[in-house]
C-alpha cells in the first residue's frame, strides 16, 4: 500500500525557514528547540515528550561521518572489495527465494531484480548487517552538528511522524550512522513517501520484511526517475581512436551513434538504438569501460559517491549474468594526498571540484577532463601523475 503524507507532515513541510531550529549550541537546548518546533508542526505534547525522551548525542556518529575514506579508493579496488562470490551466490539464492516478490516489482515498477539485489547486498549483506546506531540519536546528533544539518534535521520530524503512526520506536529503532533504516537503508522521509506494505501485515517493516524492503526500494527508485524496463549499465569495448573528450557522464549520444563510432558490447547486444547513453571510463581509457544509460543517473539520487554508484550498478549486471569486467591496464592513479593537491590546483584554476576531500567524484572528474583537453592530454577524466605535474 502507498503511504500518503499525513496532515502533520504536510504542515511541517510548509513551515518557514525562520521557524526552524539552528544547529550547534547546547545539546539540551537544541533538543528543546526541536520539541517546540514539533509542537508548531501540530504534534501533541505527550507524543513529543515520548518521542524525544531517549534522545542522546552520539559521538560515534560524528566519528563515522568524518571517516569515509573508503570512497577514496578507485573503482577496481572498491568493487573487488565489495563484490564477492559469496555475495553473488547469496544474491542468486535470494532471487530464487523471493522470486514472486521480484516478479511483482518488475510488473509494477519496472525495476529489474538485479538492481535491488545489489542494493540489498551492498547496503546490509541481505539484511544481516543493518547497523546498530540508534536512529533517533544519529539524526539528532547530525542535525546538531553544523556540517550538514539541512540534510538530517527534516529526517527527525519524518521519524516523529513514523512514531505517530506506530512504525518507529525512538528507543529501539537502529540502523546506519546516517539514519538509514532497514534492509535497503532508507531514511525516514523516504519511508514516509515510498514505504510499501509488501507482505500485507498493515505496517512497513523495512528491518524484518524483505517484501516490504524490496518493494519500498523499488517504489523509491521509480519516484526518483527510474525508467521502467530499461537498462542501466553495460560493459563495452571501445576503439583505441575514440574521441576521449566525448566520454563521461556529461556527454551523451544515442546508442546507434556510439555503435557507428566503434563501441560494441562485451556480451550480448547494446541497448535500444535511440536511447541516450554515455561512455563511462571509471579508470580512464585503459581500464574498464561501460555504457551508462539514463537509469544509471538515478543511482546518484540514492548515493552521491561515484565509485559506490558504479560498483552497485555493475554488481546488478553481474547478478543477472554479466561476466567479470575486463580490468584492462589503467595508468596508476593518485594517492589521497596527491588527489587533494590536484583538487587544490583545479580549484585555483576556477573549477568546482565539490570540495578538497581526496575523492574522485563527478565534479573532480569533469574538471580533470577539461584540463586534460586544455593541455593536449587524452581527455578520459582519469587523473594521473602526468596531469598533476602538468598543472
């Protein structure tokens, strides 16, 4: 069943910015401000007091937020660490076990089973590791912290609405350090908007019910823009004389046009000829190569990390029978310190790299490609020591 926004949540979304609680300061005063705001949103005092009674600041959440070094790894390293034969075997067993659920998802939402199996595996190892952070404490801690309060503060009131409905226990609900809940790790706002009662018990139980979690994940993907029954990523072989400056997610051609340029599938057939697609070279022209279809961009609405998104999308194809990618022989990449130096040099030249964090994200890749083209280097968006030296 599709959950509609309640009156309380609609009122919350309509509140002006001036009524919102700022970050920082005394934690107890901050929680007091949240309670006052909850009252303005239409919740009664008893509900508010019960919801916030156990709220505590959690230093471990802040430590986890600051320690995301895994995203500095390159695609080959990252994907090999996350995609194991055990995860593939468990994925195939779960595909068979929940075959009727996946059939219903493919009919109703047009999301292929491999896509959801990959998220289920990478997020929680098919539900085995869902996180043991108290969700309310995580959300309040991250909202109090002034790094990204605008991302987390609305989730507190979404969790309050779930509590109001009987689907959230502030003292016992646990999940990831960033407040995601359940087998496919959804934030409270996403649960409110896209939660589906897949097993028909009258509740959305994303921690214990695979049908609820999988159908909710599929609905969220559709609402994020997933195009039903279309491909998302496909391994390809690219010709050595391809114009590398036309590769990357910022550049698209029709599939037929890529085929005329010599792009061919490593297995099977390319997608429909009129589909727009991008040639994706996560580690440059000498590494793995993929054709990214429109659905690939939806992955970035689920997770902003380029290396995670590419791994999740590729893993979905593996779960549906694609071979292990051809790793090729990519040029050596940069260390974390070298990447930060590169980002500083790019920023000094006026490029928006999205932060000096040592992570090769989409903005840094675009800046790298622009500078490669300016310097007469192969513009494949893969940063090398040669580029760093040239800058």
